[in-house]
C-alpha cells in the first residue's frame, strides 16, 4: 500500500517527523518485536534511543535524526517506551521539549503544503488563508491557537492578534512554533496512553532502563539540591507583592476570595512552611474555620487525595484572577521569591 | 379564630416540592448527564452534598422530586467516574466553556436602592455598595445584595456583548451557546462544543483576557507612522483592532488615524470600557466548576434558572420566565427596612402586602419580613 504521506512528504521527510501515523504504520509492517532489539543489526536503534533519553536527562539538544528512516522511526518509538517504563513525568517533559524543539526547526523550513499537512497530523486545525492579510498567509483555529500558545504575552497574546470568525491569522514561523507546542503535548499523551503491563522486556533492555533510571535519579537529586540551597527557611521579606498583599488582607480581616486563599496557601507551602504555619496565617480571616481550612491546606500540601502537591498560580493566571498587584518582570511568584533570596545571599557573601 | 400561619424557611421546602413535582424529563437539559458530578444542598440540613452522579435523567428527576433541594449544581466537567470522592480519581475528560455574568461585579445605579452593607468592625450599616466602612475605614464588610430589573438589564447587555464576541471572534454559532438565568443576579453562558472541552486552564485564561480586554498593550498594537502612531492593523481588520478602530471612528470621525500615544490611550480606554465584557474570571478558568442546574430553583430567590434564547432576552421577557410562584398579593409584616426595589417591583415602606413571589424572595434572601399565609 503506498504511503498517503508520500503525496506531500517525501519518504526522507519521515525521519524528521517520526511521530506521523504513516511513519509508525510503516515500521509496524516490519513486524519487529522487542526481543529483536537485542540482536546486533538493531543495536543502533537501541543506542539512538538511549542517546535521546540521555539528552533529556542532561537537558541538552538532541542529535540530528538518523538518515535511515526506519532506524529513526523505531528509535523514536523505543524512546517513548523507555520513558514510559522509567515513568517520571519531569523526564518525559524534558524529552518532549527537546524533541519538539528539533522538530520545530524542521517545520519552519518546510513549504506551506507540508507544514499544513504535518500540523494537521498534530490535530492543529490550520488553513492557508484565501488572501494574505497584513502579511499573514495562514489561519489557525482559535481554540487550537490558545491551547498551544507559547506564551501569553506580547505579540502572541490573543488580544493582540487578528482574530476573525474563529480563526487567528499567523505566519509560517508562528505556525511552526504552535506545532512545536502541540507536538510536546502529543508526545506526552502518547506516553501516557501506552500500555506496558503485558510487555516482556528482554534482559538487555531492562538493564538499559535501570541504568537510565538511576542516571536520571542522580541528576534529579542534584537539581533538587540546587533548589534547596536557595530556599532555607521561608523569608517573608522576599515574598512577591501579590502574596504580601493577600497576607495583609487576611491579617486585616478582609474577606479574601477562594482563589487568593489558594494562591497564598500553595505559595507558603512551596517556600517550606508546614501546614500548621500556614493555618496560623489564615487564623485571622473573618470566617476562619479550622476544620475546613485544615482540610483544604492539607489537600494543597498533597497530604490528602492523590498526594498531588499544588504549586501557586503563575503570574499570568494571578493577573487574570485579579490578584496581581505589581509588574515584577517574573513569570511566577516563586521565581520572584527565589531571585530575591539569591540576590540577598550574594550581597551577604560580599 | 384561627391563628395566622407563617411561611418559614422549612415550609418553603413544600413550595419547592410543588415545583419539582411538575418538572418533566424535558426540563432537564444537561448533555452527557451520566458523566457529570451533581451536588445538592437542602432546606433541612447544612452543608453541600457532593460527588453524586446519575445514570440517566429520570433518576435525577426522581431525586429532585423526593428531596426538593434548596440548591442544585452540576459539574461543567465530564468525568469517567463522576461520583469518585477524590477529585483526582474522577478521571477528568474535559469541561464546557462557561461564562458567568453577575451584577455583583458591575457597578449599577440601582444598588443604592437595594444593596445593604454592614461593617463588622463598628457595626455601622447602610445602603449601596462600599469597599470600606465610611465610618471607621474597616474593610471587613458584610453585604446583602438584591436584584432588580435594572440589574438584569445591565447583565443582559453584557450577555449581548459576549454573544457578539463569541460569534464574530470565536466563530461560535448561536445554536452552540446555551444561556440561562443564574437564579439570582446574572446569567450563565455555556458552550459545550467538542472543540472547547479540551481547553486547558492557560487556554481558558487567554480567552478570558480576550473577552475582558485584559493585557491589551498599546505598544504592541500600534506602529510608528509619520511622526505619530497608528493601529498595526487598521480599518477592515478584525478582533480588538476593529473594536478600537470603531471607537476611533466614533470619537474622531477617522477609523485609521495617526495620533500621539496619549490620545491613543484615551481611545483604547474608551473602547475597552464600551466593549470589554464583565465576566467573572473565576468561573471560566475553573475546569472543575459546579454550576447551577438549568430549570432548577435558587434557594435564596425562589426563582428558576430558566434558559433564554438571545431573541427572548432581546424581547425583555424576563420576570415572567423566571418567576415560578404566584403574583397573588399576600399580607406581610416587617421587622426592619426592606430594599426599595427588587425584581420588577418598587417597595414602599408602608407596603403591607406584596406579590407572593416577591415576598418569598425577600424571605429566602434574609430580609426582615414575615409572610402570613
């Protein structure tokens, strides 16, 4: 059966875009089993997949794709499987980011027809505009646009775009950038949806997975230590203006909205306060109910429910919720806190 | 002579029961009902009963008839396991895009006729809307708010602006928009199209900012031109550029003018004041929100969260559609001042009778009133 993708993509294009269903279909027909990866001819695939995972561990760029299409597509599929077995969301995210970045550069270089075809495969609805408008030759579905917007400010911000009847006008480079974001999510979803319960791993693959897993563990430990260094005990003077405002409102006995309470509790917990400390901050609220407050704070701290620890809202969301009170030039309230602390400790060193 | 019976909060349950008894399956307009979480609060017990689900509309209806709840909510989200107690175990599959327009968030002239405040610090009280106590400056303020036809008209105008934006900019068609009265001081606009269900919180925030005109940056939208500035995309453009250009045309008679930054700022602010929609961002950004069930009764008003078409809103048939209980004049006695204007009625301090639905609203929402039945 001829590849439908070949109509638009040449066969060599598939190595640049191994996530395209046609590429994956193609390797399926080869009938390769996991045990085959341990045999010599396919070792290159395993090595390449391991290289991809290591690049994600080290946070470096991925090497260019293999010129052998089948090798590239199989390595991509195997990389996803390895990440699934390692099972760490942060590592998966790092791979998704690195891979999307590599792909984004290819996409930006494609002609319009190819680009539209690839984005369509990522479920990003995009059309070639019937007439170029202010230099924009494509339009993206508005909901796909906001779901894949790289950043909610500057020229990307929806209020600043040409928006018309459900479409947002973009140029080719912007379309490729939106594709990058869509690809990140596509990869994460693919890994999420994989079922590995029935997969039998040959020993050699299994020891590779163990090795990568412990490499990531070491790397993660050093990342966390670096973070912890900057945050030793919480320091109220370094709180960003938004959090300081909420605290003073709570202390003044004002009624603060639920969103502000969530922002405050998640912030305080993130900078190392324990549940009791946080409750004592809230105790001056006019409608303070210890039982309810404790339940909610414990939930935010990850001590209830799924054990998921909540982070405070990022600045964009704080602004939308009407909780932002200053222009701090940071993206996240915690970033303000850490940067202030770091600046201060540098000063003290001097 | 028989002693006069008084309507109490607990006997109000009987009134709600009579309403739910005549409700039919066709009145329950919730899509994918079995995937939604339901929540109830009742007249005879406190708290909210959450994490409840129903396999089919008939079962929900039976529950409404049997328990006559004070408030009924359902989730804007679709879940795999809607009755799971733990939010993360529910298996979130998507959520409707919902906009809430509430006159609580909009300044209106009528508030001084019906809204009351009390300072928790010095116990001073008064009419209208204050942020801080004019007597002691305290900001711990307790409020009791009411709705009148003026409020509803203000909220309705916001709905029209939103609908225009959803159609013209977001490309949604009227039949994709489901508008209901919120039961008290505004409207909910639900969008259930598959394309919006998968929107993440960041995406919803971006849409909120668009609707409210938040984050509009004059420096991004203008370009230098002949010693001044003009819109990056001027006349014949779309989105906010077209709105701003329209306002420039209205104010200056030129739709694509070259102006200095200060003059542009005035145009931007004017346009935003006129065209931005006062939605409550907390509702739209929340992908796990509980929202009032359409056609259910609001426990603090006795009014029905009735669905409206844009056409019906334009015709202004409001009270008739949301009023469930009778217009019959009944005797009341008061233990304090009543708001001067609620729903479609002006209340004088000497009133000794009121239409039943108005008296019920006053009682349910905590006014110092006794209803003799």
